[in-house]
C-alpha cells in the first residue's frame, strides 16, 4: 500500500504539472497574438514615373470588341495620364484626337479601314485639320501609361491596329461654360490646367513634364537625345516633322538588321506582331505636338518605328522612320 503522504505528494506534483500546462496554454495564444500585432505590414510601393505626377487620369480598357473609358469628371485642359489596360489577347492601341465638327465617328472608322492595313494609303482631307494628342500601345494582358495634353471640347479614341478593331469611342473635356453650367464652378476659380473640383483630380502643370530622355520625330528620321539605358523611365516625344506621326517601341530577341526591321514593320502594321514584345508607343501626334511615354527597358535589342501612312506613299517606316538600338 502506498503511504498517504506519498499519495498526497503525487497529487501535488500532478496538480503542479497540470497548472504549468494550463498556464502555457493560456500564454501561447497571447504570445502569438502579440507577434502578429508586432509584424510589420508590407509597404505599398510609392508611385513612380508618370503615376507620381498627380495628373488627371483616363483609363482605357481595351477588350476584344470595345473600349471602356473611365475618368473622374470633369476632365479639364491640361496634361492627363492615359492608362491603357489591354484586356484582350492581341496587341492594343489607343489614339486620342479632336476631329473637325463636320467629321463623324464613321469617317474616323473609314479612315482606319482604308489607310491602316499595313500598306499605307491616302488619308482624308480632314486628317490635316485634326488635333492628334497621342495615345499608347500595350501588349496582350499588359498595362502602360502615357501623358497627353487635352484641350476643351469633344474627343475621339480609336485604334489603328487592324488586329484590334475596337469601335471609335468619344469623351469630353470641359469648357469654361461646362464648368459653370454643369459643375457649378466659378470661372475665376478654374485656372487653365487646374482641377475645378477639390476632390477630383489634382492641379496639373500647363508646361512640359519632367522626363528622363527625349525623342524627336523629324521628316525621315528619329533623333534620340541620349542613348537609352536600362530601367524605368519617361520619354518626352515631340513631333518635329511635317505630318502626323508616332513612335512604337518593341523589343526583339535577336540583333535584327535595320533593313530587316523595315520589312518587319510592314507585317506589324498589317497585324502580325511575330516574336516582338510591345513596350509602349506615343500614339499619333500632330506636327508640333508632344506626349510622354513611360517605358521600363531591360538589356536587349529594340526597334523604334512609325507604322503610320506616309504622305509620300507607303508607311513612314519605309521612308526612314525606323531605327534599331541596343540597351546594355
């Protein structure tokens, strides 16, 4: 028989162990909760490039058969960031322009089908009287940003890619009368390029934006101020030529000769991207106009070109607007 004192001692030890276990069970969840509270949350990346400038923003989502255009109204005169979200399975582009009053959306569609099929073509008379502010190019599933300068009035958004034929869409930039009659803003409270509604878009500058490099489009050549480098950057693109033009930038997986690149642009303009990867583009720019293009370049070979129709016939790439460069 076990002595009574031993039994008592055993029960005491058991009770003590049970108390320790219960105490640990009570402390452990608390410790875990404290650790979770002390964990540092993941930092949200700071906006960079065009997204860091606080511009009014237009988001254009390209789907297989349409564009959807969203923005916080009212749009006012000044720089606007265009975010092109390509939700389709083909390369997508958007161009924004102010067409003459007597020109219809149907006229724009007809010009796309007649002059943007890969071989160039005769452009309509109203083309010379249209304000082309730029746009963007994006590969399938990609999102890119550019900045364009908008003035009051009606605008159209359209595609020049025969493989991506979204119907022409329209949007409006508020006039002073619109701001007073629709939005209730006093004229003196709305300087040009500023936001008329406090909780809408931030103030934007009328003059040019900051950029990391410049590209000039001239008649028959591109002029790049400095050799492009690797990494994210913003290019200022200015059309110093005598006709509406553009830049499109793609990366390729081999050292393509320039003469071969000229031939390839013709297939691209007809809707065949091949193995190239679209980085971005300026969209169509009228003579004297500028836009800003955001790109992120890895080391490799790039082709810069214009696939717009040339007034001399064919494509502008046939007449000098194509160049190949390497990023180290």
